[in-house]
C-alpha cells in the first residue's frame, strides 16, 4: 500500500492545484503574471546557488562582429539588420548547461550559445543552445528538470534515477533526449557546433507587419562530435579542451565563424502550420520552412580578463531592440523573468553597468536609481520619476511592437495541440540518423540509463518505443528488459504508465 501523498503547497502553505501547466490567457498563452506559484518557484530556483550560475556555470567567451549579408528590412526594422554589409560588435559565450564551473567540457550536455549584440538601439541578446529543441515546453517544470540534472540532495552525487525518472514521466522530452544521447550531445569543440534560438521570436517591420522567426547559426568549421569513448577519455585527460581550443584558435588568427540562417513564417502561415510554432520541443522541418541566409558571425578577439568579461557576462532574452519581440512561448516568457532575476541575485541590481554588459552605443536613460554597486553618477541631479517637467527621458511610441491577437480564459491548460511528442524524434531516428548514428545513440542511452532502477528503465524504453518500435526495442534489448513488457507500457497513457511503474 503506497503512502498517501501530501498536498503540494507554496512556500507559505497554500495548496497548489496544478504544477504542470502555467496559468495562461488561453491554451497557447501568454503566461499571466498573477501566477504566483510560477513566480515563487522561479524566484527561489534562481537563488539556489551562490555565487555560481545555476545553469551554464562553466563557459568560454570571445568578442567579434556580426555582418548582414542579405536584405531583411521587409521582416524587421531592427537597425543592426537594416542594410547589407552593416557590422555590429558582438560578445559570445559558450557553455555546458548542467555541470559546475569545474566540470568537464566533454560532458554529455546541451551547450549554451549566447550572443550579445552591441547595437545603436541598445544591447540585443540572443540566448540559445546548440540544439534546436529543449526538454520541456512550460517554464513551470524548469526548476524540477534542472534539479534532476544536478546532484542528489542526500548523496551529493549525480543520480541516474533522478535523471531518468523525470524524463520518463515527461514524454515531451523525447525529442531533446534523442538529440542529447546522439553524438551531437558531445560536440568536439565550441567552434564545431551550431547555435539555435530554439524559441520562436517575433520580428516586425516599419509598417507594423509581424512575422514568426527562428535563428540558426550554422558553423562554418563543420559539425564535429565526440563518441562516448572519446568524450570519456577527454574528461580525464583534458577537462578544459573546448575552452582551450576556442582561445587558441582565436589567438592564432584562425577566427571561427557561423552563418546565420532564419526560418520565417507569416501569421497566416503559422495559423495553418502542422506544428505548434510556440512549442520548443518541436522543430520547423526545413522542407516545410526553408531557411534563408541572413548574415555572418565572426569571433576574432579573446577576453583580457576571464572574470571581468566572461564570468560577469549576463545575457537575457528580454534584452530586445525595436523590430524584435518575444512570442507567447511559455518557456521563453519564463526565461525573460528568470534570467534578469538571477543576474540581479548573482551580480547585483546594477549588473548592467559592468563593462561587458553595458550598452556601448546607446546610453542608459531611465529612472532606476541607486542600489548596490552603482558605479556611475546615478542619474546625477536629474529627476528620478516620470512623468516630469524637467526634461527627463520619455517613452517613444515608435518603439512599440505591433499587437498580436490573444484570447481565452485564464486557467491552467493541458497541452492540446494537434500533434504528439513522438513523431519528430521518431522521424529523427528513422529518417535522419545513419545506422552508425543509431547504434551510437542506443549505446549512449544504455550506458547511462543502465544506472537507473529497472522500473524507470522500462518506462523510458516505452517512451522510445512510442517514438519508433525499433528504437525502443533496441534500447530494451540493450538493457536486458522484456521487450513485450516495454511494448505493453508503450500502449498505455502517460498516467497509466507512471502508475504501472510506480515504486
């Protein structure tokens, strides 16, 4: 007989009715700020590590520039994208996601791909990863997910049961898990991987027309990955290999570069699109939305001081410029809050004054004052309120983004878009991967999942079986599981499967 479950509550004891779906305006969002549970959960999560970054703790950075190579003024009025040949200074930071600052560069982990564009309209941050998808699509699940990637609170050791228990109970993760446990989960270097916005963003032009877009920074050095065996060797032999590689390449004049390709949909196209454009666990297949080449990113200068320029660099997807806006993507909306909030915790309320974070070509003009580590004149003798009649800065209506239609009741909605979470990972396994890639994928999964409890192995193998029967069968066989048992679990709903494999 299982123990009666205790009710989930907020930090102050109020019962929580739904811990899987944010409170949104209609089924597709955006998230409502009145969802106190989400804000409390994210705010506490942002403060769980001092002073290391909660995620993306270990990284390497470099300076360079972005050059526009195609006219995109019909899609966006962002000035740094306004004409072919225009160059904008950039700072880039690459990172592993789950590990601590002393962890190995060769770990199986997504890689952060963050860019800060120092534009004439202020800083624009593109904060992405080296994968086009992610594990979850609602930010309310993010603290729980990251906890499973960290250390067991009792043993302080990585725990395969934690890792796979969450993923096997969250089937939307199947696509990213398939990518992560392929060889793409261990890039050979930061120079030999792509960078993606993963999220959908909104571009809008001078006429007020808007478009849905995704960013793809494709490496010009070519994709190179490590096998499981190669990564294990490097973790012991040279845990800083990717950091060293980036620094040495730039120091020797071998400047890495990436070609920016954009996928663009009109609102009308997005309305009838087969895939949910706001779901970060899905891609836009290139055959359905062909990318267009837009520009070139080049990194050509190393930092002088790691702490000042890399460790204190702070990126936030809410740092936007006119012509670029966020979408109602629930993960993206949560990140807009969480990134800024965690920077305030880690670096202080005036982290924007740290040189690497400062807007170099468009000075700060606002009414935020004082606070810890205010190192400029603090606004001088000017007014610290608005509106005022003393010549203080005023809003510019031209900076407003065009409206998008929103409707629906404020509620916690289950995901109900008209496609499932298993089609795209199944297509990736069947149609994209080679026989060798499939063999490596299964071997990598079996090696890691083999450390989890059998009931969790069965549940996760069933998720893979739902993606593709051959996929799930080979994982089950590699783990020594009963394939018929796995097939039975795959035929169940997620709730039934969880109950059938409960402790």
